[in-house]
C-alpha cells in the first residue's frame, strides 16, 4: 500500500455511504490479527554475533 494513500481526503455526503463506511471500519476492527506465514528471526543485538554474521557474508562473496 502506498503511503500517500493514507493522506487522501474524501467527503461523504449521503447517509448510506456514511453507514457503509462506518460498517467497514467496524468490521476491520474485529478482524483477527494477521499471522505471519513464515517464522521471523529476531534481530541481532549481540556485537559478536553481528561481527560473525558480517564476516560470514564477506566470505560468501
């Protein structure tokens, strides 16, 4: 999704469209949270682990 789309302005002028918009917002609030399809490795924070990772990356080239 483009970031510029969150800054879009729109006007709702009729009751039917306003009710549909509110219903869509309400439905999206009740949707289950997105679950990742693949496990995510935690970021490296240990200095030694970062050095080892970068050294391994340099050797692969």
